[in-house]
C-alpha cells in the first residue's frame, strides 16, 4: 500500500510529546488492564532500544509510531512490539505496516530470534496488521477477572506507588523482564 511521502524515521527525544499525545488518542488501555500508557512507557522504550522505536511525522506532527524492545520476560533473544498507533486521519494507508517492518528489522538485527506482540481479540485492524506482516497466532491468553464483593471505600484502598503499572514496567524493563501475555509472534 502506498504511503506517499510519509516514511518512518527513527524516534528522537523531540518526538516524545507527540508520541505521548497520539497514544492517548488512539489506545484504549481499558481493554488490556495489565498495561498502561504514560510518558514512562514511551521513555523506557526509547532509552532501552532506540533503534526499534520509529515515528512517522507529517509537517512535524507525529501521526504514527511504533515502540519495540529486545527481551520478553526472561527471554533475552525475543523482541517485543508493545505499542503501535496511527492517527485516525492517516489510517489505512499502510503506515503501520512500514512502522512495524522498521521496528522488526531493527529487532532482528539486534539479535531477536522471534518477535512477539499481544493483540486484543476485538482489535480487527491490529489483528489484520500482524497477520499481513509475518506474525502468526501463537498463544491465546484470557484475562479472567474477579471483582471484590460488596462496596469498597476509596479510603480503604491501599496506596501502593510501586504498583503503578508504568513504574512496574520501568522496573521490568530495567531488569530486562516484561509482563508475559503473548498472542502472536514472528520468527526471523
Ligand atoms: C492498528 C493500527 C496501528 C493500524 O494502522 P494503519 O496504518 O491503519 O494500518 P495499515 O494501513 O498498515 O493496515 C494494515 C492492515 O490492516 C488493515 N486494516 C486497517 N484498519 C483496519 C480495520 N479497521 N479493520 C480491519 N482491517 C484493517 C489494512 O487494510 C491492512 O491490511 P491489508 O494489507 O490486507 O490491506 C491503527 O488502526 C491504530 O492506530 N489503532 C489504534 C491503536 C491500536 O489499537 N494499536 C494496536 C495495539 S498497541
């Protein structure tokens, strides 16, 4: 699919704000409650694996991005494409496919023997994107949820800052560990 003049470029520090803002618009993190979108999510990726982080900008405005990293859980030779998003005005032009390819090539070049990504079952665009770009459906994980019974007062909720998902992710990446839920993978 033609992408016009819009080509992926390696993500830079001055893209951070644009990536963060676009992610807030396109991601529905409520469908994957084990993850969260924040400045930390972006910065950790750029810090750890800058070559796997790419953006597409139009007249200086970020309209698409992908954030990848090397290592998945304790598997240091697995790449992980965790975040990919394209502005709704730019979707359907093949931008995500070119971003995904750039990130995957960087991860394979960095030593990944396979790349995993997780896709929510109702995300038709993401499923199609992965299927069209070498990812095969590998493992399906169902997140079962049990709610607390009875009313729960906010003041009774424990404040556990270290459980902030963004911070937990920061620590996980620092330890070269990532939360484990995978559905698709691509082998080099
Ligand atoms: C998923 C997403 C990144 C795809 O971006 P995109 O630039 O539109 O994708 P592409 O144009 O490269 O299209 C990739 C494939 O998906 C298909 N596709 C795109 N949108 C689709 C949709 N809504 N439904 C079904 N298929 C769709 C395209 O037709 C294409 O398939 P093809 O090669 O057979 O034609 C974009 O929809 C998005 O940002 N969604 C919100 C964020 C998100 O859910 N990200 C993934 C989880 S992190």
